[in-house]
C-alpha cells in the first residue's frame, strides 16, 4: 500500500503558472468572494442603523446552575 502525502511546492507541476480550467476556477472563486463581500458590506451599510430597537435595563445578576 502506497502512503499518500500532501503535495509540496516542489511536486506541484503548475505551481508557478496555472492554466486552463484550474485558472478559471481560481478566478471564479476570487470573484465570487469579492461579490459576496460587496453584497454583505452593502447590506450592513443599508440595514445597519436600526431605529426600532427596544431598550432593556434589566441585567442578569446570577445565572442559576442546574
């Protein structure tokens, strides 16, 4: 049985230059991450100021243990 090890930088053939489908996948992942980040940042800016919150003055002094 052959022992499988994790790839190293020396054993990866296309480490320096990605080509073909791998390059497309990398760019898609980067673009989706940027797009998702932009959407979440926009939502935080748009919905970030909540004006209908209810103030609470009670604090929990002791939490009962069971």
